[in-house]
C-alpha cells in the first residue's frame, strides 16, 4: 500500500491494536484474533527489542490481510529498521523531526504523540498523518478529542489510552478518527481477542452511522 492507502485504511478500520509481546508466536496469535474480529490494523511497539521480528513475521503470514505499523518509534534509526522489517506506519509518544523526515522520505504515515496545540500544529506542518492524543487521553478521556477539534477541526486524532467498548461512541462523536486499544486486543486467547475486536468494531460502525 502507498501512504494515502495506509492512512485511509487506518481511518476506515478505526480500531488499532496496540501490541507489546515477548514472542513472535504470541504476536501471531494476537494478529489472528484481531483479523478474525475485523481489526486489521496493528501497532507493534519497539518498547520490546523483538518488535522488528514480530512485524516481519506478521506480514509474512498475513500479507495484505493486516496493516502493521511500528510503535514507540523514537529516532530515525528505529524508523528505518522498522521499514526494513515491513512496517507500514509509525506511531510514537512524542514528535521527532528526524523520524518525520524518514517518514516523508519513504512515504510512511507518522502519528506522533502531542499534548499541546503548538506541538500538534508543528507536527502537521512537518507532515504528520495523525496526531496521537497521548498520554493525556488516559486522563481526560474521550472529551479530549472534542477539545482539540473545536478550534482545529483539521487535526486527525489517533486516540491511545482509555478506549473501551463503552466509550467508543463518545470518541467517535467527538471526532477521533482512529482508536488505539491495548488490553482488550492483546490479552487472553485468540478467541477472546476476536470477540473483543468484534465488539469494538460493531460499536465503532454503529457510532459512525449515528454521528
């Protein structure tokens, strides 16, 4: 997929699994559960040293059935390594100009974490595809999206933290385009993950119809 297609796929799916795993096998199990439940976008965090291997293994097994990105991309070296392992987008808890440059060079969507309007607008001017509402989404909840969108409706929000089946509709109503979900899509068996993925997707689809 090219950059525009990846951005659109992330927005269309609307739910993104945020994954940290110790083994490739567990990463594949989570990916299977997510795909079966209709969540075909995953972020594999570089918090773990094996992230590149997990990304590569998932892409080799699932191909275009899943869109896999790299999370916690803090520097340009990590960004390049992630691309070489098949990452299709970057997400990070911060904005880094060197990572943005790498994303621009290789036409990879980048969603940096920002907490202020100044950070967000500077990131967008540099070429960010999404703004990750992090870490403050954990504390302010879905109302945060509305706070950001009222004066600057052009900001594409990727929420990360505090998303649940019960508040998906509020996040969507308040303008968030992509909702990052951890525990519900990473814990339990593949069947458990599938069930949770279906619930999240159903809540999102219903919320978008009512919006």
